[in-house]
C-alpha cells in the first residue's frame, strides 16, 4: 500500500450555497459508480466527499480543480461529519481530502467500537502504518501526506479568558464547561474524551458543528465556554476569540492526505501524481494565508483555490 481538516453567517452561507453538492447528509444516489475512462481523466467521473467547514471546503476546491484540469468530471459533496462520506467510500465516493489521524482513528472506531484505543500518534507515517490493515480492508489508499498540518483547536472568548485567567486548556482542570463542537467530537481522544481524560475538564457537548456559525456565536454569547475550530483559523482575533494552548498535547498527526478508492486509483493512476503534487505545494504558512483570504477577506473558495493552483503551475 502506498503511504500514502467568520465571519459568521456570510462565510458559512456562501460555502453552503456554492459547494454543497447535495441536500442533507445522505450521499447515496443512483449511478454513483465512476464512469471508467482511459486513466488519463477524459470521460471519467469521480465523486469527492468532504466536510463543509472552511478549510475542508477550500482544499476540496483545490482537489476538484486539479482533477478537472486532468480531464475528470468531478462532483463534490460536502457534509457535516466524516462518517457520512466515509460510509460511502470506496463505491459512491472515490476521493476524500482527509487528515491522517482523523481517517485512521475513524476506521479503527468503526471496526473495533467507540472504546478502541486510538492508533494515531504524533507521527504521520507511523499512524498510516498502524492503520494499514484497516485501510486495506476498507479499500482505501492514502497518498503522500502533506507537510500542512491542521489539528483541532479549542477557543474561548477573549472576555472569558481575561475574566477567568484562561489561556491554555489545563487552566480549565476541574471546571464544568460547555463545548460547542462537531457531533463526532464525542468519545474522541483529540476532542471530548481527551479534554475529559487528559485535562480533567467536565465537558457538556453541544453538537453545533466544527467552526460553524452556531459554534462561534454560542461562545460569543456565553452559551458555551469552549468552541472547536482548526488550529489554522485566522478569524478568531477579529471576532474577539482566543485559541487556547493544547499544553498537554492531545492532538495527533493531522497532516492533510488524499484518501482514494484503491480500485479507482488502479484504474486511474495519474490521480496519484496530480494529488501528490498538490500536497507537496501546501504547508501551514501557505494554507493559513489562503484561509485568511476565505474567512477574513470573504473571497470565494473556488477563486482562492484557482489563484493558488495557477501560481504553483498545478492547473
């Protein structure tokens, strides 16, 4: 096997209108199997499944444009949580912009139950190797991971931080805290479970979404003390929010990585080189700047992706 994750209402609504490929979270549809081509993209359809938060939507737009430049007929489907599209892989969905630890731990949980010990570590290749059997059984190949690394981050309002003297997660030890986060946060060691077991925080989970309008607003309104976003989120300071330090290190290797149907990849081997080149062009500084263009400057993800890809000679 080859070793191979507001401007509040404005950004969220724009991404939903422009990028969600279907209503709701049911990805299954008739005729979802890819149309076979010659391996060079011409006449070959492919479905990309991903999540709907800003960063994932931007990277998905990059995948789409890179593959369209290779002649593929691309459909994108953005949903709220990883299990929705992962359940449709590798048949109805052939490609997913993923994160190394995220997909490996999800497959582990799916196979071995919610109490399964996580396979992920802080090392991307070590994590991929640990998940090799699960990936093979699922029919998914991970391509080369990117240097770009995006982990879960947890933020509070600046007002809460100032009043309570909270700048790092360990400052909340022993406190009862409401966390606004993605629904799949529950039971995860890089989310609810880690905050409880490692930090000793009494967490009440409000499943309002990952970096969603509702999550930001809940923290700003004081309905939640913590919210979940990406460590690359460039909107926090402008909104009066503060990313808290993960000082006990519950975040594993969340390097960006293409997850591709093994069968689809065998029929279309050129996909590997195109997506590997994209991963090699991304690092945290670059991705962070691109996200600012989407989240702060209100540029459309498709436009930001196109400008970047053209500048790198990727399309």
